[in-house]
C-alpha cells in the first residue's frame, strides 16, 4: 500500500520586528560580538513568507520521510535477486539535474526564484545504485534558503496526487 503524502500551508515563524532588521543584527554583532542565533529563523521566515504569498502548499516533512522510506523498501523488495544493487535517495542541485521535469514544476520554481533569488532548488530522487544506467523513481522538488527547506512538488508517481 503506498504511503500517503500530505500537504499543508506554510506556517511563518513569529519573530520580533527588530530581529528582521539587518541594522539591528549588525549592531548586536559589532557591539556585543553576538551572531544572532535567529539568522536561521530569519531565512526560514523569508522563505515561508514567499511560499505563503504565492499560495504554495508544502509537503509535511514526516509524511515525506515515511513515504520515502516505504518507497525505497518497496523498490528494494521487488528486486531481491539484484545482489549488491540497492535503492537509495539522493539530492541533486536543480541546475545539475538531467532528467525531464514537468512544466508545472518548473513554473513553480521560477515563481519562487523571481520572488526570492537566493532560494536554492534541488531534486530528491529514488535511484537504483550500482548499475550501468541508474533507474530513477519519485522525484521531489526541494526549495531551500539557508537551513529552511521544504518539499514543494513531486512527479512520476501514479499513486500520488500532485496538486499545488
């Protein structure tokens, strides 16, 4: 039975307005020597704000983790006679990805990149390793800014609903 992937709206971390001001962060750093621990939160808030503004739902991280592990195990179990060949998830930068990507996924990435140029994109895919021509299944589009990371699209899976 396929794992169920769930999407939800992005929640934006609440931060004091002052923490979002670069001048404040610089003053704290220069006078107190303290690198704001909230820099990660600021990046997460920025990415989350853009996703919310664009009305982009993201996949629930725990449902993605469950789905990915179940898919990997299912693929592995279907090929028990392939000694030494395993299935594993890998992430590839979008600019290095060589397989077709649906137009709707590229349009989504472009909308985000236009609003947040520092966003980085990658593709997580399930790959059969240790073979001449790796087989690939279930790619996910991942967007990141700093340490904030969201799964925002998925394709090539017949049991999956990919509405954005």
